[in-house]
C-alpha cells in the first residue's frame, strides 16, 4: 500500500472502532434498563382495591395500604420510624417505592425497592413471594386488621 492510503486508513479504522464500542455500550445500557424496569403492565384495579387496608405480617411488620397509592410501613414493636411508601399493582406483582429512594432508580428505571408476586389474597389474608434475591425465595404472609391499626399508628 502507498503511504497516503495508509495514513488515511488508520484514522478511519480508529473512528469505526470507537463508534462500534459506543454502540455496544448503548446496547448494554438498554439491556440493563429493560431487565430492571418493573412492573410494566396496566394497573390491576381489582387486586389494588383488595389490598387497601391494614395488614400485619408474621414478623410484626404493619403495612397500611391507602386507595390513593400511598402506604405506610412500620414495626408493630414501635422500634422504628414509620416509612412512607408508594405502591402499585401490575398483573399479579406488587411494586413498592420509598420516598427516600434514589431518583434515578425511581423515575428513570421505574425500579421499585420491593417487587413481590401476589400468590394469594383473601379478605383476611395475603401471601406474597419475593424472588428478588438469587437463589432465595422469601414468603411473606399478612393478616388483615379490621378497624383501626395497633396503638403506635402514625
């Protein structure tokens, strides 16, 4: 090859390499966003209405789901401050967001702090499964309280 052709070929190869690397990086970011975006369907109004109320978990967690999509979580022992939450139901998934959550995860990726599958919901009991930790399936069971929440309600 002649010298002028070589001098033009090297910068073109470098530019093409940079463009390919940038496209690969964008594809990886797109895959990451697609895999971490939950829930992605329409709101399941029937399940949402069944969840409204005060639920007490087997481990003493009290969840108060309100019809406007907000909720409060606290310990029955009263050893923690109540936590403000936002929640939604899509399909059979309950997604919970916190007010203190990272804004990028919340508003850009729509990534909840907790996303559980609703296995069973009856007027007096609720069972959820959390599969977010690899190799560890967590069963969460709650009973509904009629009337007012226990004493240290917010």
